[in-house]
C-alpha cells in the first residue's frame, strides 16, 4: 500500500485534504514516535503585505507528522531571491547553532540536520 500525500484528497471521500481529515487522526499516534525536532525553512509570498517573507516550519517529531508550527521573519522582501538569500545568510546559521546546542545538551533528543538545496 502506498503512502498518501498530506495534500492529496482524503481517500475517505470527505472532500478535505488528507492532512485535515484522516491524516489528522493518524497524527494522534505521535506518542509512538521517537522524540525529536525537525525544521524546514524557506520563503513564502504574503499577499497581505505584497512581499516575500522568510519562514521556518518546525515539528515536534523528525517524521514531520502533524501540523507544523510556523515562524515568520519580521523582515519582508520585494523578491523571492532576496528573501531566500536572507534566509540562507541570517536564519539558517542560527538554526544550525540551535540544533547543535540541542544535540549537545540532550542525549534524549534526536537531532538530524540535512541541508536541502
């Protein structure tokens, strides 16, 4: 059986995305996952401010199960390249230091860092 994408229509026929329907119920099984944190960063276009904003999504598990928490930078940019450059130069190094610190301070927390590019 293949895994259902979180953004695919739910196979139960509700008309909702899988992550908002049956996938949300599966997220209740998170207590069986190993403790960990996973973060993914990038940029989004915010229509309200008509600007690109660097963001970081974080999950309380390394499998990215459940809805992530979203952090948004206070800085906005007129184009995507400038926002991504700011993320790479200013935010990503801070995240790397945070993950390294967490790994050194807690033997119970699994820290996995993978630079996606």
